[in-house]
């Protein structure tokens, strides 16, 4: 997918306007009053946000123009639903909306189609599970679901797996303090632990370039395989802070090692 072209959907991305915070507040007041021209200006002033989001999907085979159009739909939905009293930046609210819209598009237009029979089996299993939980207040086993719907358990597992949408490790989970946290930040890796570069002979020298807190975080994350959430709880700071410190530490180490 080519994302380096200047013009996308007839829009010259090199000349997109940038709105100041004061302009955004003023325009939003006009938008809430029903000013369509202000709404149009606000949309154009945030198109760079859409561009930054679709770059995350550069690994897909989708046309950049198509993704841009879908991203704009997400942007418009965000504008129409944003509450200025939420005490968060518009971009913080809009980015997940734009990503969600693009993910739905990619899922619905996936070249891998699940057969109707597999979907039917999966939906029967889901319905049976929900009924079981309501009646027994606990999760059923796969055998109990299979018995309820009268379908072989292997077929149920296969059907349930078929309807699942894959998730990228770079899928954003939530935003805290302006920092986007991704799926990969939530996962501990007890097997690999960045062995490709952590085992480098110069590692100890690179570690010396970090302060004590950064050394401790890197040790917990990549030597003990702990998640950012686990590290945050251990040292008493937020996960967003752990993410920032970790990224800064790894950047310094990589600069030294390169």
C-alpha cells in the first residue's frame, strides 16, 4: 500500500491545514450550533490524523485511497459524537474511532470468507454458552457446549476459531496521558525476551547508559519477561509511564549498539 504519495482521494496531503487549539474550540462551538461550514473546516483540519492512522495499516494490501475514505468516516463519527466536557484531547478520542472504522472495513472485506455452515455452528455455540452462563453463573466447558448443541466439540472449536478476527500486536488498547498503549505492551515474552539483540556482547555497556529506574524496568521487562502492567504495579507508577521510560531506554541502548 503506497502511503507516500502526495495526493490521496484528490486531497493534496502536503497542504493540509493545521488548526490551533483556539481554532478547534471556536469551531466546535459553531459546530454544536449547527454551522456546517465550521464542521467542514474542522474535518479538513484533522485529516492529518487520518493519514497518521492509515500508516499503521501499511502491511495490508488495501488501496491507500480506500483506507483514507474509510478513515474519514471514522473521523466524522468522532466529530459528531465528541463531548468537549470529557476533558480529553479530540485526537485521543478520534484515533480509536478511526482505527475501529478501518478494522471493520478490513474485516468485512477480508478475502478469507468463512462458510455459512461454520458461522451457524459458531453462533449456536455462542448462544449455548450465553444461556449456560445465565443459568449456572459460570463458564461452560467445550464438552458441555458440544452436548448442548449436539455438535462434535472439534467442529465447534474449528468454527469458533474461523470467525475470530486476527489482531495486530500494534493494535492500540487505550490512550493514557497522550501515550498510545498497544497489544504488544500487554504481553509478556518468557521464551524469546528480545534474545536477538539482548544477548549482544555490548549489552552491559549499553545498560550503563541508563539511569537506575530505566535499568530496573528493562530488567523486569526483558530479563524476567514481565508485562508493562506488572512492572507498573511493582514500582508504583502508571503503565503509560512505564511505556515512556521503556521506549526511552531502548532508544538509548539501540543508539549505542548501532
